[in-house]
C-alpha cells in the first residue's frame, strides 16, 4: 500500500512541474499574444487607405497655339486626401523643338519655339506626385495626364505657301492640278485659278522668274490673311492658236516674248489646322503689253 501511494504522489508532483513550466493560467492550446479576445501585443494596425490623385484634364489658355507666342497650360487635378496645393507637379516637353516653359505648380507658361516644324502636334505631359506617411514610413502616389497641342507658325507658313504656289506656277512643266493643290476647296478661286493656269500652259512657256516674299497681313480673327510677294515673269508664246481671250487680234504672235514685274498677292483661309490659298491676284508695277495682260488673265489683272 505504501508503494502505490508513493507512486501516486510522484505523478502528482510531475504534473505540477509541467503546469508550472507552461506558466500559470495558460492552457495547452493557447499561445502568448495569440489572437484571443484579450488584445495581442506587437501587431501593427493596417495601413490607412490613400488613393492616388487624378488628372481630370489639362486646359490651354488659347484655342490657337502659335510658335513664338506664350500660352498657359493648367492641370485640373483632384485628390481625396491631400489638398492640390500640397501636390508636386512635373511637366515634360518634347526633347526636340526647343519648347521652353516655367512651372508654377499646376500651371505652366511656355512658348513653342519658332524652329518647330509646323503645322504640327506636340505632346505635353504632367506628372502629379502625392507624398504621405503610412505607419511612419514615407510613401507616395503618382498620376499622369497629357495634352496634344497643335502648333502653327502662321507668318512662316503663309510666306512659304505663297512662294510655293508661285514657284509651281513659274515652272511650266508643273501641271495645273499640282499648282492649285493647296487652294481651299471652299474657295471659288481654286476653280478659276485652275482654268487660268491651264490656259496659260497652253499658250505660254515661262522662261524666267523672280519670286520673293515681301509682306503679309493676318486678320484679328486669325482665320484669313493676305500675302504679298514680289514677282517677275518672262514668257514666250508657244502656239498659233492661243486660248487666252487677251491674245485675240494678233496680240500674241508665236515665239514673241514679254516680261512683267509686280505684286503677286494671295488671299488665304485657315481651315483644319493649317493655311490654304483662296485666290491669287497680280498688280503690275507698270503698264502691261497686250501679250502680258493675256499672260496673267484679264480677270486677275489689277493696274495701279
């Protein structure tokens, strides 16, 4: 009986030792700090949700962007957590083209370079950065937006347009359709000009010319313009049956030559992002011979 009692006491003592090692009041299935209902020590709270800014649009201060003329772009941005004034803005321009700008937060003023090839499009991008702290750690959100700007250099484009047309006209091998390819379809002048050049090609060979841009005037609405070009043409009659009305009654004998010098001026219209010719005219610097009157066409002849 004593042996059994002693064994029983030993078992009891062993059970107390194991319980003491686990720590008082802790069941075998529990772990310290584990997800019980009584709070856990050492866990970080979930990070606060911070949404990225949104670039809603980019507005432009002018509906027509001209090279050499400053305009202002403004990014319209929304952010749920951070005031727009506390956001950072980075503007990106094309590397080529010489576009320069100065930034003032969400707005930027810039002047497209006159060296840009125009008419043409350039893309400008803004990157918006929101910086904040999440559980003591620096973090940031970014958003981007872009706008495509159509740029004109109207004085340059108009001068080149007029010279290009007159150079084609002065080259007798250039067909009439090519000569009037940059006339607006909405102007009656395109049809009239085609008919005049077609008759001119039949009756005359232009053997010499001088063409030099002199001046231009763009209307305040920037939709119409007048371009003046110094021009001089020397031509020879190449047919015995001329079409031009002014060549009647022997005014244009075969192989006869004449020269006229004056102001070749055009009216122009702005359509679909570029300039087009509308009508062409000639104002002589002196009295013209009947042959040269026929060369220019009676309809377009304007004497001083």
